[in-house]
C-alpha cells in the first residue's frame, strides 16, 4: 500500500488547524502517559490523505491511524477501535449550482472513545 508524504516534489497542500481541547489518557500506573489534541481541521486544498499526512508530519497523527501513526500510538485500538476522524460539516454543489450544507453529529463510537480521556 502506497502512503502519501510531504515532499518538495509533490503538489502544495494547506490545512487549517484549530485546537478545541486537550486531553490525557491515564496509563496502567495511574499516571497520565498519553496526550491528545481535539482539533477542528479544515483542508484548504484537497490532497490524498491530506489531514492524516499533515498531522503525522507534526508528530501528532490521528488516533488509531495504522498507516501514518502506528509507531506512535500503540494500543489505541483498545479504547478507540477505528480512525478518529469525523466530518461534521461539508458543502456540496447541486447540479443547478446551488450550495447545499450537510452536517452530521459525531458517531457514538467516537464519542465513547472521547469519554475515556480526561481534560
């Protein structure tokens, strides 16, 4: 499987990041051993795996990202069984050119994973 990466040979990509909250996960010894940042992310351009690549390049890959972050977050599948990525809002153009806004709440499995963390 090919993975995308940041390269001078690739096309330009721009992603807007806004920190919404910071969380920690308690380790087996009762100490906070992992930190996580809940972000609002807006891809300005549309490159393959853009969000995943940009966050991994900052040393903060998505939770349970087995392609771009498996070395960093061992054991995340125990409390978050899938990639922690959610599109809450998108805009689409209808065939007549009108803009349609689509919104979706966060799924129960991601909300459950979020509840296992502490602010």
